[in-house]
C-alpha cells in the first residue's frame, strides 16, 4: 500500500514564499498572543495550592465556594475537572510559611459542609521560592536543548544546516506556546517536557531531510551536469516525504490515544505534543530546508570541509 | 545477507530471553530459582501509587544564629568569671559585639576571648570587640543541621509505620520526603514540621511579673506564655516570667511515652531522661524546692509545677488537655528528637489512591490502543515487512519493561506517556528502512540488493535523527524533577531499545526468512 505515490513531485521550495508568509504570520500571532494574552501558568510556576477532589454527588460550584468563603478562600479558582463530581480548587500563596497548610484547611472545610463525602484526589503546593526555581529550570532546559542541538547539527553537517534546524525549532516552539495562549490551557512542568520532546522530534524529521540532501549533494558532484542545490533539496524532500508523513502519522495515532484516553492529568502534555508534531512535520518540509538554502553564501564553508562532511557516514 | 552471522543471532536470542525473564516479575510471581538480577519489579512513582511527596527547606541560617546565641552565653560567662564589666553584648545571628565598660580591661578581654572563640575572627575598635563567625564554620553548622534534620524527620516518619518511605537530601538545604500509600497529609505535615523544642526553665519567683509585662524585664529573664484558654468569651494566655537559662532540654530526653495523668484522668506524655539529664534534674529539684519550673514546648508553657521535693528518678510528665492522637504525636516527636532548625514545607505533590489507580488504568489503556493502532497500520501498509516491524515493536516493549525493572527505574504517568510515544517513534526506524527498500526496488535493484541497500543507507539517518531526541531527553533529565524525570528515563530507554530492535532484530528476521530461498522475485513490502 502506498499513501504517497512514488513519482510524487511537489515543488515545495517554489512555494516557500507562501509557506514563509503563513509561518511568519503564525509565529507573529503567537508572539502577540503571548505578550497580550499570556500563558495560563500553572502553580508549578506561579506558586500556590491546587486541590483536586471527588464528591459523592456532583456539587454546584456555588456551594463549594460557600464552604470556602468563611476560611478566606472565597476568591479561589473553582472548576470542574474531567467529570461533574470532580472539582479542582486553586488558591494563591499567602504568607509563605502557612501556605503549605492551605490544602488541609480547604479539605476540612469541604468535608465539614459536605458531611465527609469529599475525597482527596490530588494536592499540589508550590512555595514562592520553588516556583521561581522551577521557572528558571524550565527556561534553562529549553535554551540548553536548543544550544546542544545546534552544536550537534553543526558537528554533523555545517553551520547553515544548524541555523535552518534551530530556526525551525524556534518556529515550532512559538506556535506550540501560541496554541497554549489561545486555548488558555494550563501551562505546567509536564508541558515544558512536551515542548522539549517536540524540539527533539521536529529535529528528527528535519535531520532525515538534511541527511538526504547531503547524500544527493555528494552524488551530484560526480555528475557532469550537476543539478543546482535547490533542485536537489526539493528532490530530497519529495523522496523522504512518504517517510516523513508516515512516521508523523504513527506518532499522531499514539498521541491521539494519549489525548483522549490518557486522562486529565496528561491532557496538556498530549495537546502540546499533538500541536508540536503537526507543526514540526510542516516546518521540516517548509522551513528548515529553505532557510538552510537561503543561508548559502552567508555562512563560511570551505570546499574541503563540505566534501569531508559529505563523505561522513 | 545470505550468511547472517551466527553470533549476532545468538546475541539477539540471548537479549530476548533475558528481557522476557526480566519483564516477567511485573506480571506474575516468578519461581524461587529465578536469577535475582531479573526478579525486580518496576517501581511505580507516587503519581501512580498514591502517597505524599514533600520537599522541606531547612532554615539553616537559624541553626547558625542558634549556635551564635550559645556562644554569646559563653562570652557572658567568661567575662563574668574574670569580673570584666561590659556595657553591652549583642549578636545579629552571625556576629557578636561586646563593648567593654573600662577601656583598660579591653586588652585582657580580647586575650581571654580570642583564646576561647576559635570559630570566630576578632576585630577590635577602641573598647569594642567584634567577633565574626568564620565561613567554614557556618558551612559546617549548616551541613550538620541538614543532616540532623534528615535523621529527625526519618525517625518521625518511621513512627508512622508506613512501608518504604524515602527521605533524602536535595540540593544544599532541602529534604525530599516521600511516603507511598499514605493519605493523611495533615498529620504527616504537622508531624514533620514540629520543631519539638522542649525546654525546662526555672520560673523567676522573685521577679515582678507585672513590671515585666509593662516592659521592664530583668536582664536574665524572659516572658513566655501558656496555651490559649477561654475565659468567658475572651481568649487568655497565662504569662510566666522565667529565667533565660535552659536547665534541661529535649536533648536529655531518652524516651517519651503516652500515659494517663492519674489526677485528672487525662492524656499526658511521660518523659525519661538520660543519665546526664537525670543528674541535672536531680540537682535542679534539690536546689529549688518550693520554686516552680516551666515545661516549655515549642515556645509555649505547657505546665509550671511547683517542685515539692527532690526528684531523682529522672522522669517528668507533660500535660495539657491532649487528645489521644495529640499525645501520641507529641511522644513521637519528643522521642525522635528536636529539629536543629525550623523546617518549612516548600513543595507538596500528594496523590490520593483513587487518582493513582485511575492514572494506571488510563495510561495502560492509552498504551494498548495506541499500540494496536500502530501495529494494524504497519501490517496494512507494509504487509509481511510490517509484520516483522510489529514483532520488533513487541520485542521493544518487552525490552523497555525489562530494562526499567532491572535498573530500578521509577515509572510515572509521564513515563507511561514516554512509552506510548516510543511506540509511535520506534516504527520510524522501520519506516525509514522500508521506504528506502521500496525506493531501491523502484530504481531497478533486485530484491535482495534492495534490502541490503535499504538497511545500510538508512542506518546513518536513524542514528542521526535519534541522537537529537536523545539530547532533548538528557536535558530533560538534568533539569526536570520527579515525574518529568521519569518521562526522560522511559523516552531514553525506549529510543535506545528501538534502535536495537528496529535495526538489528528486523534485519535478522528478514535475513533469515529470505536467506533460505534461492531466488526472490517479489518482496511483500
């Protein structure tokens, strides 16, 4: 069976201006969304207390709020989580030392009002200091991954490939973040993990294309009438297209299963990966290679180094 | 391709046998002769098992300040012994400043103190002596405080009687506490957070309490309050004027048990002193018959009984309207010893048992459905070759489970997601190889040559593309915490396993099945 016909020949690079336009708009929109709407940061980063409870009978949000008001938590964020019996309550930090006990006060107040029929499902408390540290660690992780990947691609290919790969990553990351800003889904530590995985995955796709370009460039040098590089690159993308789409498809299958069956806790994680895989697949076709080609002549590369690179296994 | 090396085949078979054996303990009870290396089960993370996860921060600066305050006492004593008058003696937690009254005594004081204060550096300005705690010393005090706090917390958690709690140092001054399968977060938190500082101080019977309350506290005294009690509709706390000096502390307690106070028939905690404590208590009670001593727990006077006679048995009783649970917890913390510095809970991630089970169920079902979908797709798309890839995928899953069990890795919910993701990504290597084979076939190669070329050419690409994902996984492991780390671990193991199964195992199966035949006209790909 074949989904992509073997004689497929799409002029991807010929449409790079349209693609760049779409990508540019998406990235810009994402950045604007991030600035003006912002991310709905989870308590991992803001600090605070999260209490997830299950009631014997579905309560009304108003009743839950009424139970919490006398304790001074009337302004808590109270929402359904998954199904109507499950309620999630989020409270901000106050005095740092007493904050760790907020969850117990909340649970006691609920049990008092709903006659001990409230079950603790999950309690998370992140102190202000820890919130700052986790934010820092998250930013460091993303930056570090990008630098390490840049180094690896530069080592295996050459500088302009690394620039293309990294810009594609910036593109993917911005759009995933933009998707979180526009949907208002909670952005927490597991989402950062998902973003890092998107970075790794998107690059995986890009590298497969780059590998083929490198291989064909090497073959090209031996020909009497060599093709120009954009043609080679376009052929490489076409030849690997089938693999790119099939792999993305199998990954999407498992991600959909994770998104729909994996439960609420893993929802944001699966969502980030879903968006990331779609965007990453697109960017490895339309973004990474065109940028790599545009960079030709802008980065230094002596002929010997290129030949040596192409001869690498 | 025709002669597939024997040793490679054996290697694959051995790896397969070992991983099946290593994975089995997770699904059934293995017989006793099973190799112990392969008998371990995967650890479930707290997010799957349910339990309490706390990160404590030890206020190490307070431990330093406490130690400096003790040194202030010794400065005071040495100056008094030598009858050197001082006009002020202050400390700010790190430095001690003594102002000597007669400038003529300064040299003598400097000599006296510099001999005894080894942990400080001394500076002299006129008749002012400033002692600053050495950095190395402060570091030692902090380190010791954290180690001691870990010991104390461990003793207290052990008293809860749960199985396999984890208490470990995290960073410089933090402690990680994990109590699997325990739900009562309120009790665990209050038990861990109590300083349990117990002091016995003499009540200053000659001092004027009213004057002291007005602000005129005698220099060696301090005011301490009792438990709040209701008087009419007002809450009242009884003040006591006590000597600053601690006569006996929790360090001298060797045992603490719940008892019933026979007079009021209420719960109490009976303390037993160690030898040194018993001696001191003996001396204290013999010298101060008729006076009161205050039993101060965590800064609150629990009771202030009158010493009626000399007590030489070496035990005392704390009362104070305890519920049975309160008395039991107090006995636990007193037995476990006092925390050298206050600890604060800075992070909590506790999971109730029902959510843990839900996560296991949902994680399992999403893995199963994702797996089936991928298997079916590969079979339809690549036919017999797809079947081979599917066999490799099953092998891959077995290998992941076995590897995680053998290295004792912890499976978290994001970890399950990592496995699901690996299922999707593991077939990538096979897709790369199979697409390449199809391409070589189209270019007119014979089936066998196409298979060879497909495996050879795709190999580099597979390595290159996996390394980048591995980089992301390693970074995650470095910066991530808890469950996220679990994701990094399963993703890494999954990728490594998939490189082995998708390349080596599929090649072996294909080579063996093709190798027997003389000529191959078509490939089922």
